[in-house]
């Protein structure tokens, strides 16, 4: 006679092994990203760079990175070391991989779809967020600016502009499509009733977890005001003709309207005078812009709902869904103090990331619920054949249920800005609440304009400071 | 990636994909219709060659660009100024300038100076060889003298602009404008200006670069 208890005790190690072999998605992701974050925040920049480059899977023959997400990480960290050429190379590879992802054919998408339906979203290739592309091009543009390569910086800022336009179009399409789908479903009440029931159940549980989307609001047209502002600053300071002052004016106008930042407003007024020919750029008094890239943006954490559920019966041992949620991280410093003034927030990366996550979430949720339904039905069918098979199915389902925690982890929490008159001796001292030692910066006293770029990840890690004299 | 590629190939055999629709074609500017002439989303050699040819033809028919003593073999000297790449593509604008310079030189009406440029001489040897004056190694009779280098009459400057328009979720129209100006350096007036638009339509699922 079949002894279930014996069978379970024999099979349990196998089940545990299976659960590990299938990935233990969340454990692995948490370990990797936790390790990476620890390196960045504790100031082990070289170790973090090494890790990112290893994970980026650089092909020994072509020299090109094959992992999109880690190419972005490597590019961002290499900037902090002023390794601009290497940083740009990783961002170039990332852009190439983004394009491949965008233009993936039906077969490729089908493989991603099948893989992720059987396991979880991490089985599919990482699909970039719009802000990933916008920030990759922004960082590349800054790399070129700080290398003094104005021609290539111009190309990258134009790319930023095009990506922001594409993002606005895409979100508008997405929102229209969601409305249409909701309308269709309202018309056909029987359709996907089970899924709908689960979705509303999950939303309730999420609300109890403190995830409230209603407070997450995008900047206008899902634009990142930092990139828009810096686009304006580049074209104002490197104008080759009056139309460039016009470009600067338009960008400052947009950034000022979105953020109310007083420096953006002052730059808007200046660009207006320049584009109208009321003022010559040569007559503008020597000025320093301090750009502060502060702390770390949100990260993803798993949020698991071991379901109650709709499908639960005695024939099912486990069912559940795992979703990502965004967890905010800290600023490095509240602000930087320089020459009697303080930097003020220009753009919150948190807000940019949250807005896009919110727009994407209905898709993540419906995919996960649909996946749970498929897996649970399979488990029930296995259980109908034998209890042992059912248990195996339950373990496999538990092991493969995991949220996709992949996202660009080294982006900042916010971008801040200050503008001051250029000191005659070209020396600046930057302090901040909680900063161990003040930063001293030397500017070229002969340059009319300077941009001081400070990247501080945490109070424990030494800030990276770069100077651009124009 | 490799596993995925292999699986993708296997699936491709089963799934008939409409790949042809993702290609880029020129758009006929008169009708606005997509032509059957395939191209790339960026600017390629053919785009530069055609644009240069079209522009030089209009320069040659412009009487203001004809030297008054042309019948005696006199030519105008052109210095190449900035051609700004204001697109999303990494373009070497020298490529366009070079094509135009060759066509202008071949026309017999212009010559380009490499001794004078916006950011310094394109060929610094014109200046450096004059430093051989004190070299005991060099036959001094062959050293080029001062007061010989010819100053330019015209400056060639320009800009390449790009505008992208999303037509639908999967298509985009990419407009390029190649603009050039010949400025008379005597009086600062633009004696000739030309613009060649190039319109393409292609895959809109991703960026055009």
C-alpha cells in the first residue's frame, strides 16, 4: 500500500533540491543586488565596478557587453571614477542591447513569454524602462561634455530629446490602451472573471502593505526634468548659433514649469535674453553651476502574497504570487552648501521611477496572476494523478514564484542644483550636513563658466567631484 | 542569450514573421509616399553623395559664385568652416564637406585652402615648412617664402538637422535637412545657401540610431 508519509520524507530532499535548482529567484536576486548595494554605499567603488563589469558579460572576442542592465550599472559607476571613455563604451553597448530588445522579433518575444509564463518574469531578458534609455544618453552626453567633446555631446543630448519624446508617446498609447481594455472587460462580465477577482484581491493586500499608487505622480509627459534641464544648459553654454539658445530656452522653460526650481527659472530668463539677442553670451558674468547627484533611487523588493485564493482547494498545496514593490533609499546629504548658498532639488529620480513603475504595474500584476493560475491548475492536475506529484508541483511552484527585482540600482534619489558667481581665485569649498570633510574644488580662473558635478551615493562613500571649465 | 537565440531560431521556423515591414525606405518628397528604395535610418554614403552633387550643381549655376576673371582661369578660394551635426547620429561631417570640396575642385571654379580653418589650419605643414629657413639640412632656395599663402574668398559652413515623427506605434518618419552656406568673407554676406531634405520611413519600435 502506498505510504504518503514515507514518500514525502524520501522526496523532500529532492523537492528542496529542485527548488534551489529552479533558481530560488528571490534569494539569488537579493544576494546579488544586496552585495552590490553594500559595495556602493560603503565606498568600495572599485569592487562595485569589478562586479558590474563581470556581470555585464563582456564578450572576449568582440569586447562588447551582453547584459543590458549590468552595462548600465558599469557605465554609471565608471563615470564616478571619471573613466569616461570606458563608461561611454558600456552605455553604447547598453543602447545596442536596448535596440535589440525593442526590435525583437515574434519568435524572440514568444521565447520570453513562454519562459516567463512557466517560471517568472526574470526568465525573460531585461526589458529597459524609458528612464533607463534617457539616463544612459544623459550620462553619455555628460561624459562627452566633461571630455570636451562638444560635437558628440550634442548628438547625445539630441538622443535624450528623442527618447523623451518617444516616452511621452508610449505612455499616452499605454494609458489609452488600458482604458480600452477596461472598457472591453466591463462589457464582457464573464471574461476573465477569475483573473479579475484575483487582481482586485491582490490590490487590496498591496494597499495593506502601504503601497499607495495614488500618491505617485509623473512629471509632465513622463519627462525626467534633470535631463531636460541639462539639455538646456548644454545648448546655452555651447551654443553655435541663435537656434541653440532657442533650444536652451525651450528646455529651461519645460524644466522650470515642471519643477519650479529657481535656478531653472533664472536660466530660462538668461536663455530668453540670449535667444532674442538682447544679451551676448560673452557679456554674461562668470558663473558656476553646481550639479549634485544625490543618494540612491528606489530599489525593488519582493512582496509576496501566499494566496488564500480563488482556486484553493484540498487538491492544491501551495499557490501564491510574488510582486515587486519599490522601496525608497536615502539621500547622501540633504543639500550641498557652497559660497553661502545651498543646492535645491531640481528633479526627483524617485518620482520618475515610480511613475513608470506605476504605469507598468498592471501588466506585471496580470502576468503574475495569470502565471499563478496556470501553475496552480497544473499542480491540481498533478495532484489528481498522485499526491506525491502534487507535492512536487507545489514545491516547484513555490520555488519558481518570484518577483522580478531587476532595475538600474545605482541611479540617484534626486538631482540638485545651485548657481553662483565665479570666485576670482577659482576656489570653491563645498560642505554638507553629515559630510566628513569639506570638498575643495579648483576651477580654471580664466574660464567664463564652470560646471561642478558632485556625485555622492552615501555619507560613507567619498563623493566624486568633476569640473568642466568652458 | 545563446540559449535564447537557439530557441528563437527554432521558433522562427514555425512562425512566419513579417520582417519586410521593419525595413527603412526613402519617402518621395513630392508625393509623401514611401518609395521602394531601401535605405538605412541614419545617413549613408549615398545620402552624402547625392546631397553634395545636388548642392554643387546649384552653386555652379549661381552667377555670384563665378569669379569675374574666370575666363582667365581665376578661381575662388574656399575655407571650410564648421558643419554642425545636429542629429542623433554620430556623423563625420568632414565626409560631406570632402565630397563637396572634390566636386568644387573638379568644377575648375573653386579651390579649397587647407592652410586656414576655423579651428586652425587643416594641414599645419603650410606653416611649419617655413620654419625650415634656418635648417642647414635644407636647400634654402627650396624653402617656401612668406607672403605666398592665399587667403580665402569664401567660407563654407553648414548644419545637418534631424526631426523624427512617430507615424504609428511601429513606424516613424525621419527627416534630415542638410543645409550649407557660402559666405563671402569680404562682406560677410551669404552668397549662396542650399538645403537638401532627405526623408526616410522605417521601423518605429525603437530609436533611429
